[in-house]
C-alpha cells in the first residue's frame, strides 16, 4: 500500500512538472528587488521577454543566466557581448540601456508573480484553456472539418491523418517497428500524404471520385481536400 501511494504521488508530481512550462507561459513578474527574475528569460518589462525583444543581443551575450537584480546593481555594463556591434545592433543596445537606466529603485519590494491571461491577475482554468487552444486564432479548415455532417470517428481519423499521426509505415518506423517504411504497392515512403494522395491506388480512387462526383481536380494535399 505504501509503495502504491508513493508511486501515485510520484505520478502526480511528474504530471504537474509536465504542465509547468505551459503555466509559465501565462505568467509575468511585477518587479521588486529583482532577485527572483531572470533578466533575459522572464516577462517583467512590458509584455515580452527581453530575449525575444532583442534576439541578437541575447544570442551574443556572455551572461544569459543573469538576474534583474544583478543588472540593476551592477549597471548595464555588467552585460558583456562576444561580438562587436553593427550600426543596427548598436541601436538595439542603446534601446536596452535606456530601458534599464529608466528602472525605478524597488529594492525594498518583493518580486511578485501574477497571471497575465486574466484581467484580475489570478489563475483560472478558463484562461489557461483559451491559451492552450489558441481561442483567438481560427483555423477555418479545421473548423469546417469538426462542423461537417460526418460521423465523429471519421472526423477523428481525418484529423489524425491531416497531422500525419495515423499508423503509417513511416510513423511506425519511428517507434522501432521492425517492418519497412516503404509502401508495399509502389515502394515509396508510406506516410499519410502518400496513403491518401500519392500512392497509385489512392490516385485511382480519386479518379473514380472525380468522375462520379464531378470534381474539378484531384487533391494532392490535405489543404486541398
């Protein structure tokens, strides 16, 4: 019983660690003394990480693992770079210097982590779900698939094929299947695209559908389907 309980706890903790990177995408820091905030990698100045705002400076910086507190106390000159700047890069460096030098002294305050995806700055499963499902971004083709009047099992199968996740020989080979990754009919690599569009048998089937249904063209990709 004790062993089972420990295994259960381990699985729960492991599960929490797996979702941690996703949760971290939705948080931002309110800066205090900066002792808990990574200068380049955390969101604390505006709404974007500095490594995203200044990608080249981050790439050539000698100190990628540095805290905001270290930069504030040591000044911008604590950041050293392994390459000389072009005129454009020098401009970006100047912008970074202006941002850092404009920071107020909050050394008496404590860094605070808040949830940025909700107006009340508190975590909610609804806002997390919206982020994970990209609710503000619409994929018309996928929406048409899920709203089409066909059986749900068929929708799932088409979705898997669309994302090349059906058990084709090529996919099975990636999980150490002993068989060949080649199509048994035409000897080409058997992935989802080949099964549905490129294989001679698939082409023959599409020709029958074209003639029977009056299709204007035979699709070559799922995007044309």
